[in-house]
């Protein structure tokens, strides 16, 4: 293999390829970035055995070939080189990759092409066009509610076609749930009726890869495929085969008759909760809401830091006098809304609470309140 290529043409793709490969663990095949030269293009390929990245960039190919090179060392070297033309040539006898730029010369060992395992090709038939920045936003507004551990459905991002013609994207972790609905007729037709699941551990790399431009998307039997509109780069991720829980049960409860409604200012609540959080401790992470028709008094007590009480002007209609939420979880939820005013739909002191905003009509978050334990105090004589 022998080619010349401009650093500025490939460095961004190299960094994306390096993001995927394992840093230390795994076989040399997985720690490699594969260089494939043919048809005046340099193709970069990397995988962690699950995610697959492919990028194709213009190059002056004098001899075709395929080799694997120690990925992170190769990327770090090229990153530190100045912009300009770089020569890449494989010594077939050694085998070594010779990297040259002017008077700069380097050698890196390579893996033989026999180690290479074929990557999945992007399926052309049925592919749809989608907005990369919207997919980024979709992930950002859902990912904080997805479970961090385990290989079950609660550690997955879920997307399915709903009966109203919209697509529902959601995530849950047992005590929080987030869903954003949107319209895309082409994607709606492509999605299987049971929806698709992508594990949370892949979403970070997907967000890094996505840009503001439109992308092509397709769904295979076992993989999700994404590609830049110019076909230069592609990413594919495995789909999970787990069964997603039926969230319509608790959504229906929030829309039921026996509910209490609390309206408050999002920014005022955020400011108050940021101060309240100072008084939380490992043993008591909650903000307690004492509710009346026009006022919500938020309190917190920490054995080492004291206590706090703040009053918010609200509109409240309901029978629940007191309810508690994990302070930091509630703050995270409020950060993901655009609405100035939010409505909390309470179904009970330990039942699901829905949060909605007028300026976020298709976005819904559900949080489970914390059980309130009455403090029992003992006198010195009793002890």
C-alpha cells in the first residue's frame, strides 16, 4: 500500500475512529484502525466489536492495500503533525507503515490484512433522510432517564411508531421516564411496529459522531445504520432484542380523574432547588413540598448542614398536602424544558408524577416521588 493524503482531509475522521476503539483491553484487531487504499480514496475503519465506524476520504493512491495500525498511536502522531501532505507506505517485508512528511519520518508496526473482519455495509434500500441535530437533541432530552447498568430494556433508548402517526422516543430507569414525540413520515414507515432499542452505552459515541447536517438512516434485522448525506462516513450500532415495558399504564394513570395539579415557575423552582440541594445529605436527598392553593413551601434538612425552607407562588388544585422528590433528579428534569411554567400532575404521594410545559407540547417526563418517613424523636430518658 502506498498513498499520499492531506492531514486536514482525514484528521477529523481519524479522531472519530479512535473514539471507538478500546484503549487497552481487547485484541490487537480491535485496537487497530484499518487503512484501506483503493480508487483514489483512503478508507478508515474501526470497531470495538459492536460499534462500527467507516470513513472515506480523497487520497492519491499509488498502490492499493489494506493494513491495520495501532490506532491511538497513529492518530496521536498525525494530530501533532502540521497541516500538509503526508505519505503512507507499507513495507511488505517487515511489515511496517512508513509515515513521512517532509523531513519527518516515522515507522509503526502493522497488522496483516488476514486479521481484518468484514464490516457491515450500509443498506441502501429503504434508507431515510433525517436531521442530525434533531437526533442529537432527541438523545439529550431522553438519555438522562435511561438506566446506567444492566443489559435489560431499561438500559436502552426506545423508539417506536405510535397509533397517532407520531414516533415516540423514550427512556426509563425505574424511577424516571422521559418521552419526546415527533413526526417523520418516512421514518415512521421504516420503524418496525414493536420499535427499536439501542443500549445507552452506544449513545455517547453516536452523539459525538452526529453533526448538524442531515444524515441517512436505515434499520437492519440486528443493526441501526447511519451515514452522512455525502456518504463519506457511516456508523452502525447493534440493536437490542429486549422487550420494552408498557409505559402506557402509568401514562394513563396521570391522565386519570383522581389527580392533583401543581403549576409553578420553572426558573423560580430551579433557583430554589439549587439552594435547597445544599442542605441535602447522603441519608436525605429529597426536597419536601408542603402544598396549599397559592403556595408551595420547599424544605430540606441535613444533620450536618442544618435546614432550609423556601416559599414559591404556585397554583395548586388537589388533595395531596405533602410530597417529596429527589432534589438533584428534579433539577436535572427542569433543565430539559423550555417552558417558563410547568404543570406537575400528582397521582399520589408514592404514585407517578407527570411534568408538562406549554412550550414543550410533545415532551413528557414522569418522576416517582420518594416515600415520606415521619421523623421520630426520642428524649434522653427514653434512650
